[in-house]
C-alpha cells in the first residue's frame, strides 16, 4: 500500500515535472547556445581601446551574446544530426537532466556577474589612463540586465525569420514540389538571396537616399551662433560668389567663426591680417561650373594667392572642418593665410566611409588640382606656401590627390594629416616600411627625415633634421579609427604585440574575431573621451602645424597663448554647436 504522504509526493513530483516541462517549452532555451552566449558575453566586456559606459556596453554585449547563442544552436543541431544519430547515447533521467540544466543556468549567471565585476575594474583602469572619471561596479552591473534584453530581442528576431523560412518551405513543397527534406534549405536559400538582393539593390539605395535626405535637413539648418559674415574675406559674405544659404550647416559655421584680425592681434601681440576662409557647399554650384572651379574663383576674389600660406582642406562627411586646425595656422601666420574647402556629401563620416570614399577622393583630387594649377600661374617667388590638411576620412581623401611620396613632395610645402584610417594608402605604405625596431603605434620612417608620426608634441622632434617639405601624421594609440582593420579578424596586429601606447590597457589582448568586433564597436565611441585620447586630438594640431609649417618668429609664450585661445574656442563650439 502507498501511504497518503507518499501519494502526495508522487503527485507533486509529477505536477512539478509537468510545470518544468511547460516552462521549458515556453522558454525553449538551448543550453549549448546559452553556454556560448555566456562566453561571447564575457569576451565582449574585456578591455578595448576606449572606455564604455554601461548603456553602450550593454548594447554591444547583448548583440555579442545573441551571436554566441546562435552559434551554440548550430553546433547542438550538428551534434544531434551527425553524432547522436550514429552513436547511441543513453538519455539521462528527467531528474539528472533538470539538475544539469539548473547547474548550467547558475554557472552562466555567475560567470556573467563575475565578468561584469572584473570589467568594471578594467573600465576604471582605462578611464584612469585617460584622466577621466571611472564607473562604479554597482552602476556597471546594469550592463547585464540590458544585455539580456538586447540578446532576447535579437534571438526573437531570429526565430521570427526561422518561422518565415518554415512557411516558405511548406509553400515550396506544396506548389513547386520541392522534396520535404530539401524544402527548409531551399526556403532559407530563397530568403537569403531575396534579402541580399534587396539590401544590395533597393534597400541600400533606399537607405542612403533616406540618410541623404535626413542629413540634408540638418545641412539646411542654420545655427543661431553662425551669423553671415560681413567681411569680404569670407565665403558667404555679401561679396562672395558662394551664397550664404548654399554653404550648408558646417560651411556656415566654418566661415562665420574663427579668429578675426583683432583676435589674432590680441593673442599674439602683433598686427594681423583678416584670414581668408573660402568654402563651397553642395548647393553653391550652378550650371556647368564645378565646386573646385568656384572655390578657385573665391580664392581669386579674395586675392588669396597673395597671402603667405594657403591650406587646401579635405572635409569629412558633412563638410566639417576642424576649427582648431584652421584657427591654429591662422594664429601662427598672423592671419596672412587662406584656407579653402568644399563639401562633397550630406552624410557623416561613418556613412561616408561606407558609401562616399570614392567621392571624397575625387573631390579632393579635383580641388587640389584646380588650386595647384592656379598656384603655378603665380610668378615663382610670389607664391604662397601650399599646405594640405585632412582629418579622419578627410586625410584619406587628401592622400588620394597624390600618386605617391615623390608627387606629394614635389607639389606641396607640407602636409598635416590627423587620425588617418588604417586603409589610407600612403599611411599604410609608410607604416609597413617603417624602420626596424620602431613600433606600429609610433613608427619611424626613413629616420624621420621626411615623414613623421606623433601622438604628442615631443614625437615631432627637432625640425633641424626634418627635410622640407615636411609630412606629419598625428595618431593616438587609443584611436580606433587609426587601428580598425578587417585584418583584425584573423591576424594579431603589431600594435597589440609590441609595447603599446600609454593610454591603452595592458589587459587588452588579441583574439580572432573578438578584437575585430571590439574595435568596431569602439569606432562609434571614438569621440566619447577627453582631448588627447581616442579620436580627440585637441590642440595637438597646433604642434603639428608648428612643425610642418614652421612659421617665423613665434615664441614659446605666444604658442601657449594661442593654445589657450584655441582650447577656449573649442569649448565654446562644443557647448553651442
């Protein structure tokens, strides 16, 4: 006989097993997938180049965990299909199966929590290296909750796609008579081909069309702090050939701000000229005239070829020009300068990098060639010093105006390129051919006689042994734009195997795929740091111009006054722009 108590226990166990099975059916967790999701999550919170707050890290880690979960599901399916189907493996009892699953859940949760605690320590180390305030461990634990939510959303999206594949498979089996065994694969193939076709064709064109339309709205916006210039030395003034309303958001800011002759005199203590800023927006050109031709006409109108120094700037994406870089050379030359730039896109640099790289290169070549031909027409001895400048994607476009180092040195009096992407053609050649023993983060090319690389003023060194024309690259060890490359997927870079830069965590390690995704995520956060780190070069561009352009008669005291003025202007721009 079975006692009442024993009968009750059996009933409870049976009901408990049913509840567990029902919960399991609803949640439908794949435990190998959960293990790999935890592993991918753990790898995603390891140190990268720039610090991350909990919100940003949560988004990245959630996506990574979902990728790991998907990979675990595929491996589990392959095991069942090709191993278990051929090798009889006894199934564990329900009790053992639930115990194993409970253990997996607990271990995964503990590993994730421990990695978050350790990650908070790593984040504090990185912020300390950059002189920034660090996060607290308690605050950083929010990363885990957000990652779960993001991961669940991604997995839910995948399962929706899987349902679509099964529906498509049934239709293929029913109407096209595709064999039942092949129908799911055929359905998946059809869906992939359809998605790729749409993305590469209609979707990509639609995306960039919508992006262009969206950012063109911003381009038309006028900041209340950008006022139409009255002085004829600026494009957009009443005397300009490029009307104010056609310059775009960034162009209007560029020509309406920057130091005036009075500002330069106040900072340097010497009489100054009114600097020339010539700018052509996407909407400035009419008829058959090109942007480069209009830019040269603006230079002619302002008598720019009679100035002491002229800078051809390749803009980034939306037409942005680094105000600190422009102001620096204007201060150094007492306003006896002319800076010329053109806009080639509405899109910000990230999207321009995907869609407009050729456009950036073409616009840069066209502008430089037009300016250079007009510059050559000046009598020798009466030509201004001719410099080129580019930052980020702008440096890549600027490089493309020249066939190589010999062509560059023949045509210009100096080049300053800041935060160059890893795919820059000339930069890559110089770094790959660096002198033996010099690290990738601070390469030395041909003993520094012509080309130099710097992450601070000291790296530029003495100019006495630096032959003219001088070419300088400013690159920070923690700048993901400089170090991101598809090669990171399978190849350990030199900058992680050699002694690393002073603001890069000693705990950062290379791992296949992982480092690539980590640095890719850093790209979107490259500006989220203080000056001198990430993609924030601050007044280091002043030191770059000092070395490359070597303006005469500028004392160390004046340089520091200029630096203070530039930093103040930069802070103002960040607050109001």
